[in-house]
C-alpha cells in the first residue's frame, strides 16, 4: 500500500482550545478539514516515528469515519502502532489509563465532551501526551502554527479496517491492536478501590441509579457496577452509547440529567444517583433528596480520602480551578497539606500531578479526579463516593451535612447564559474589566470589595504564566463573584457567572443557595448589564 501525498490549503479556524478543536460535524466533514488538523497534530510531534498512539472516542456521530481516516494517516506518518478501542470507543479517562499503562507516546480522543451529538451537532478532537493528560499550551500552540502553514498531508492508500473485533493486524508498516475499551480501565479501578466492600454495599438494602445518558460510560458502568460489584440489572440506565446520545444532551447537571434528578427527589428514591457525560470525564452526584455541588464533592472526598485503599496514607495536596469554590482549600488547611488554585482546564493540573504536589483535583464544571490518571474521571468519582458511603455507613445528605458542620458551607451557584452572540459576550467581559480598577474599596450589596482583578496563573512547576483566566471580585467577608466566557462550545459564547459565600453557622447551612446568594446574583447581573445587553432575564442553566 502506497502513502499518498495529498495537497491541501490551511483553514483559518483550527486553533485548538482548552479541550482541543470543537466544531459542528458538518465543519469536520468538509474535504481535508479533519485531515488538516490531524496532520497538524502529527507535524507538531516530530519524534513520532515508531511510537505507539492510543485512539478512540465517545461514539458520537462521525466517530467511526474519523477513526478510519486517522488510522490511515497514522500509518502514513510513521507511527509504529495504534491501540484503538473496539468499535472506535474509548472514554477519555480510559485513553489516559491506556496511554500510561502501555507507555504510549500519546493519544487522540474524538469527543466534544458534554456537547450534543448528531449530524447537525458537535464533534471534537484533541491530543493527549505521554503522561496521559491534555496537550499543554506549548504543544497546542505548535499545532495551531502547523495548521496555518500546512500544504499537504500523508495518508495510506488503503481500505477501511475492521475495528469491531479484538485483534492485532498490520496496516502497511504500522501495527493496529483493537482492544476491549473497558478492560484496562476496570482493572485500574479494582486496584484503587476496595471492590469487596463495595460488593457488600450493593448486597444490602442500598439502591443506586447510574444514568450514562446514552454516552460512553454505559459499557464501563455495566461492567463495573452491575457485573463486578453485583448491583442489580437495571441499575445502569441509558447504557448503550448512541451517535446522537438518544437525542439528549450528555451533560450531567440538574437541567440535562433531569430524569435522574427527578428520580432521586421522588418519594421512593434510590439512596444514591450519579451520571456522567459524553466522554466520561464528568460526574454528577445525588443522594436521596439531595444534590451535591461539584465543589462540595471534591472537598468531601478529600476529607474522606483515607477510606479509599489507594489513598489510605493521605493526600499530598489538593488543586482546584479558580472558579471552583474554596471548600477544598479549607479541607487542605485542616489536613495540613498544600492547596493550589489554577485556571480552568485539566491540563493545568498535569504539572502539579506529575511533580507529586497534589493527589486530588477538581473543577466546578462537574470534574473530579486524582493522580491515578491525567484526566478528570466520572466513574472514579462515583466509586469514590460509594467508598465513602460504605466506610461511614451514612447516606449522602448526612455525609455532606456533617462536612458543613465541621468545615462550614460554601454556598455556591453558577449561572450559565448559553449561545450568546460572541460579540455580546466579549462586550460584557470588556465592560466588567474596565470597571475593575475602581471597584476595590467599594461596597456592593453590603459587602466590601477587597480585590478586583483578571486572574493570572504562574505555574509553580515550569514558571509559565497564563493570563486572562477570569474576572474576579473578592469580598472582605470571603465571598467571591467571578465572570468567565466558556471555551467549550462550538458556536456563540457562554457567559458563566459564579457566586460564593461561606456560612459557618450550622443553623444557617440548610437554605436555598439561590436565596442565600441573591445579593451576589444581583450584583453580577448589574455589573454585566446582562438584561440590557442580552435581553436574558434568566440563565440557561443553574448549577
């Protein structure tokens, strides 16, 4: 089989963001579009010859076609071996697991995470490096540079290969291994957690429900929860990955996973509920009649980490993204360990994890993880919660309530305004930024502003600086108000406003967060001039 040299021209819109390149499916289906970006990835990795690449995706529309193209391009670009998940499937945490277990040079993940799927919806592609984590900014910048000057790409002249059966074979001079996408990840989970204790939990009166949202974690959840831990059949719902996620939105929050939330707040609710997203790296945790915020989830798991065998000797440190509540900081201080505040984006945790500075990390956008891999991990978080329940013998609501009594409750809510015109989103952020110099010392809604800034992060490991990571108002009483434009969508802009207030009085820790934070919510709306500029009176999503 010959390697074809295909002439092409650059596309102007292939700059990868925090999570790679995300566009509508129809954009990726343009002639040469996917090929250009894949070749740009390969051009940014000059030492790829003979190395191993891991490849898979969340099964969304165009996943299978893209897998075939990338396999032939990998063969045409000198890769020695590609490990691909059967059916072209791999969760993002599983890709990180396999990269690290196999000593692979890197991996390509095909996903748009929690974004909707289907022929008129979203697709994405990102590269993970040898540590199993997302490409750092230095590499994504190199990919972007390569995409702007590309003149051609290399692809093997061959037919599609069988990716539906586990096997090892050759494509030109490159070996392909089609593997079980679940096995190595499930083996890792069994080493981290006490599966015997979790089996005993499942054999009691305890009932749980896991909603895979017709996304990638279905096969993993069926294998781990039902087969290995013995949960009853039917514990996992919507467990078959579909190209359009069953017409739903694979985002595990109270809006897009409403059927699960309704079930957990019903009269005869299960004891525990959880959901994950399109590619399996996010999680939502629910107890009976109780929702756990992602910020609280990180803090509670850190406080109970020694209940999990892999962390029985304690944690080295904890990191959180800047918009995530400060609940984990309070736990770290109580444990006498370091805590770090990073920009949003899991790649910023990578240096801290690789340097052994932290063990747990998390983001308010339903992402939680540890040093076992270099991605956030939805099922890991679910297993960690089950471990805490098994160890304490307490329901979710009691675990969290006792946590608040000890550490204080960080009332927290995020308001998302989705699909704003991009120019309006930028106008809002520029308008707020212009006010920052005069805000310190002012009192808004009875709270004095101590600091108003545009968050910048100096990486303590490599010294790199990441600026313009979100606008912050820090108040004298510890409250925070934060504004960010999200980079995870494929069109328009999503403005996220974060509100936080610490309540130490146990008698005041059981109120509605929207009511408790209403003064901060109004300050945020006033500063951003939301209703005037957008016409929006309510957020698209509240978490």
